[in-house]
C-alpha cells in the first residue's frame, strides 16, 4: 500500500510538497523539485519498498504456516519434541531436482580442474596465486580461515537437506568453487600428503549420485565434502533461512532441528497434498526425511472476502 497523497485543504487550494509544504506545480508529483525534497522523496520510496517487501514476506510466511504447520509439528514430535516451541524449526527453499549418477563428461571436467589446482599447489613456480609451503611459518590467511571455519551443530544442516542445496547449483560451473588456495589449505592440515593423496582425498568424497545440474558434491542429503575441505565461499555463504535457523538454535538450544523446504511456486498448486515440500528433521540419531507427510491446502485468500 503506498503512502496517502497530500490533499488540498479545500477545493482549489494549491497542492503542497510533502517535505517542505511549498506549492507544487502541475507537473510535480507529491514532492517539489528542490534537491532536498527530491532526496526526501527517494528515501520515502525506498522505505515504502522495504515495507512492501516485508509485508509480502510476512504474508507468504503466514500462507506457508497454514499449509505446513501440521507436518512440521508431526515431524517435531517424531524428533522427540511434541511442543514445537522447544525445538529449532523453520523454512527453507525447496528444489525438486532428481539425483542421478553424474555423466562421464562432468566427472572428467571436475577431475581435470582438480588435477590442475593440485598440480599448481605442488609447483611453486607454476602457481600464479602463490604457493604457501607447509614448512613455512603459519600462513596468516590460513590461520584466519582456520579460526573461522564454522564448527556447527549438524542440526543446522536440516535447512540445507530440506532445501537440497538451492545455492549449490552455482557450484556446477564453478567446479565446487575449489581453487589452488583450497588445496593449499588442505595441505597445511595434511603436510605429509602427496599430490596423488590430495587428489584421492577430494575424489573420495564425491557422492555416487549428485543433484542433476548442480555441484558434483551435491548429494541427496546435501554437500558430501567435509567443511574443512570446502572452498571458502562454501563455508562463508549462508542464506537467510539457514541464518534464521542458526538464530533459533541459539535461542532454543538443543541438538535437533526440524525444517520444511517449500517450493517458491507452491502457491500455484493449491490442492492438499501438493508435492512441493520436503520435511526434514536432524537429531543426534541422524537425518529423517518425512516423505509421508502431506502439505495442506492453500488457505482462503483474505483479500477475496
Ligand atoms: S544455505 Fe540456504 S540456499 Fe543454500 S542449501 Fe542451505 S538452505 Fe539452501
Ligand atoms: S562443495 Fe558443497 S557447499 Fe560447495 S557448492 Fe558444492 S555442494 Fe555446495
Ligand atoms: Zn519541497
């Protein structure tokens, strides 16, 4: 809803600028042409935009709750938390891409890239981004990285498993975002590893099957590469849903979480049981994907009354 337009106090009275209250010309909008008033107009437009986005997000979340609140509560009860307030929970995006054995050319392209960056790491003269030998004093970049690689509770992965890795689609073309620096860091932690052993370590974590069109490490339950072996961006990046779950884990505490991954276009499929969600719980006993739970029907649109 946009802000109300200024109205003349009586018929025939001049329209007034919303900022300085000076008279407006026929071609002015609701602010006059003075730079200060135009700046004020831009600020108000930006504030309106933020408010509208927040209102749209709140409305979308209310619909999401109406459709998935019951399955979320059921999954929480199965995860040992009959009261939803006592367990970290939330939403995530949901992708419905199949998981399949990777085509040969995808594996070959990844192997080529991996061999290249491993060779660069082991070749001091051939590494344009610099070789940091494990025998040198501790590399400050590595020390900084090592201090910040998140040591997170596995419960936080409930968001990414429900989502199935929306953000990891970017890792397909980027070959898991691995760089010579990633390999250097691995070698800092495994100083005795030979080039062949480093390659084998990375190849050994490839899942049998990956999400079609996504990163090679994107398996059916999320990333299969241990955090310490991932590229920096994969450790740094957290979407707003994962951040929200992290905040709830912080508040509620505990070692479990329940998340509904919900397709962005679920509202186009209003019927009960529409297959556009994935409910996941993570507890110390492991991951459970609650495929049997059904999405509710779309609630009536209050604007239609
Ligand atoms: S970080 Fe967010 S977008 Fe990426 S996989 Fe996890 S939940 Fe999905
Ligand atoms: S390495 Fe893991 S976190 Fe990074 S893009 Fe690939 S699947 Fe996602
Ligand atoms: Zn003005």
